C-alpha cells in the first residue's frame, strides 16, 4: 500500500502530535515535583512511547524515533517550555487538551494504517492504532506512580475516542475507501468525540451493582 499522506506532511503532523503529548507528560512531572531530568523523561516517554511500541511490534525497526532526531527534539522543546513557563502553560491547559485530542485522533488513525501496511489484519491494526494514541500516556502514568488515566473511572473518555477512530480507519481499509480525505474524517471523528467527552464529562460505565464504596478522593 502506498503512503496515503505526503511523507513531509506526515512527518510534521507526527512532530506536532509528539510535542503536544510531551507537554502533558512534562506538566505531570512538574505536578509530581520531579527535577528537570524527570520532566524530560516523562515528556519523551509520553510523546514517543506509543509509536515506539507500535513500531517494535510490527517490525518497523529501527523505530522512526531513532532514525529522525527531530522526534527526540520535540519532547525536549516541550520540556524546556514547561520547565521555564509551566504556570503559563497550566493556564492554557484547555487549549493543550484540545491539541492533545487532535493528536489522539491523528495517531489512532495513522497507527492503524501503518500497522496494516506492515501486514497485520484489521483487528490487530486497530489495536495498534489505539496503542499508538494512548500508549505514551499509559507509560507516563506508570512512571509517575499513578493508575493510568486510561483505566480510571473518574477520567473523561480517552480510549473510547481512540478506539472509534482506529475502528473507522480499519473499516475504511476493509472497504478500500481509505484516502487522505477519509483518513482525515476518521481522525476528526475521534477528535470530536474526545472534545465532547471533555465538554460533557462522559465516562465509561462501571460494574453493574458494584459493591465498592471507593470515592474519587480515594483514587
């Protein structure tokens, strides 16, 4: 399958997504009172973790993050920005969340497409699309000694929008209808769903008739 996006455009979209994800990792590091090295580590892991996991699984080695130095520079720029300007970055957190949602939509679709290009079936490709979009955040939370936001009931839906975008991309591939336009629409679907979840506080349901009395403050 030939690339569906111009490689240069794909490269810059990747860098933007990595940068925005890295901002969220760096902000969590500041909240955890980590030093500059810790901030850089969480920024790098958050920005690159999902793509690294996908590339290793599909055999795209060495991963893109190790063949293009720009992939490492983007999280370092995010680290410097947050290190010196984190009070200001915190104040525009809503804008950061919008860009994070855009990165989520982009990565869940491009991750699915890349996995399929490397010979995986559609279900496995969609799973790796989800991993591309959310894997970095899971690694970030684990390193910060937190329950991953992906698994917490008191967080707005994150995995579900990525699953929707990845599934849409897989269905378009199945129908042989995936091109630059429909790929953008699939990414936009995940993006809009994530924004709606943030706006209305949508959360996944918990176990039916659960007996746990845990409260949000205990988690």
